[in-house]
C-alpha cells in the first residue's frame, strides 16, 4: 500500500481523483468553475509551471513519485489516475 492511499484499486482511484481535483482547484483562479476529470490539463488552464506544481502537490498528497512527463503523457485527471492506479 502506498503511504496515505487506501488499499484496493477503486479506493486508490477515488483517492487519486479527489487529490488531483483538489490540487488543480488550488492552482486555478477562484472563478474557474468545476474541474473536469476528462479535459486535458491545458484546457483547464494549467501552464507548464502549474503542472510542475501539480506534480509536487500530488506527490505530497499521495506519497508517490510522479515524473512531470507523466502529466504530458497522461494529460487529463482520468488518464493520470489510470496510470497511477495501475
């Protein structure tokens, strides 16, 4: 089990998704609206600096190492969660 992440694939996916949505919400302006889990990070308004911050926030929240390139290779929350939960 990863530090701070519940056991079970569905539980891990839910924890990863919640952490990603929370981290992205913190990075976006207050009036950005709801965060889509299917939209590419760039469509959400995240730039390269914010993506680097996102990896740090997710690493802190989930206790796993996430290379920055993973956010480019898996460019939405759902894609990233699938990659991390595998």
